[in-house]
C-alpha cells in the first residue's frame, strides 16, 4: 500500500496499450461494499478469501495489467495464479513514504491503529519474504509514475531479450 500501484498501473497501461484492472475495485463492485466495509463486517480472513477468488478469475484475462493490494501475495495461490500468465512486479517505498502517501485517507483498514508507522514497519517486515518472490522489485522513491512505468517496461523488455 502507498507504493503507487494505481498511478503506475495507469501509466503502464497507457504506455503498453493495455487495460488496467484493479483487484480491490473489482471486489468492491462484486461485493457491493468498500474494502473497508468488508474488513469491518467480515474481517481480514474473509477479505483474503474474496481476493483469492477474484485474482484467480482476473489472472485468466489476457493483455491486461492487474493491480493487487499489498497483501495479495500472502497466499501462494494468488502469486501462482498471477505468475502463470504474467510477470509480477513489486513496487517498494520506505515506511515513511508509505505513511505520507496513505495518511490523507482513512480507507486503509490495516492502518486504522494508534501508531500507523509502526504498523507499516510490521507489515513490511512480515511481508518481505512474500514480496521477494516477485519477478522484479522497483523502488518508487523520488520517481514519477511515468518514470516507474518506463522502468518496468525496460525490465520486462530486457528479461525477454528484446
């Protein structure tokens, strides 16, 4: 969260002429409630179940960019589904940057705690082994979404030997 997935996804979709699909947005449409409401009413575990079903469905699409929430890779099934048909990119940022980028909204259910910076550090530390499974890691610090999208394009091109 707070690494720029949505903005970078938009830029990358524009550069590549592909459709951007945001998993959280798709979940909100299918469940007819916000992610925040799903967390409040049913808890994180139920949200993760819904998320897994949605990722499984969306990963079958072709010629799309799929933007997931930061916790999606906590389930190996999600990572496997995404890697089966695509390349997984993990965007990173410092905890301080993430806090700055997410503090303007209360729509981050995992950050509705007394010390959000400590929670961000905790989440990043716990999730690091999962994030490390991505095909590429891109640090978003000090870069525009367009610069990051261009960097992703170059990494993908280089990895394919084009």
